[in-house]
C-alpha cells in the first residue's frame, strides 16, 4: 500500500512531476491505489484552496477515512507525542492492518517526522520510482 502524507499530497496537487507520473501509471494498474489519510487531505485543503479537488481528480487516489478505530488510535498517538493530527493519521495508515497485506510505503517530503521502523520514501529522492 502506498500512502501520501500531507507534504506528498500537497506536492501532488501542485503538479510534482514524479508523483503525477506515479498517479498516472497507477491508474492503469488494476488494484493499485494511492491512499491519502483523511486528515492529511484536510490539512492540504486548509493550506491550498481546491487542492483536494485536484488530487481527487486522479482515479488512482482514494481517501483513507478516519473511522472509530482510527480516531482512537490517532488521538492516542497525538497524546503520546508522535506529531500533529495529519502526521499521526499517516502513521496509523502505515500500520499493518488485516485488510492490507504486504508492507506499506509512506511517501513524504519530511522523512524525519516518522519514527524508525516506518518505511518512508522522500518524494524528491532520485530513486523514488526506481530510477537512479
């Protein structure tokens, strides 16, 4: 599962070349989706009007909802000092879940926000799409 945090979502909405290529390629691969935590999308929209509309125009993008379980877990993470609401929702989405098999990858513009053990990829790293 590929997750975009607030920074990656904002970059996608502003035309980040590599992320746009990724979103376009994933649209042609059945079952492959980019997941945006709802609180990350909320933060992006609060910073840039119509950013959510631009991001949700990609058919490969889905929003990970803040359901009851997520609300409690994200609240606990915030209280425990893991970051703001959007960062903690992205962390929650990266945790192993029964409905997703395999490893989650969190695309971000700030890898240092996340604790060790979370697989993060900087959206500006040269090898993000396998090119060096």
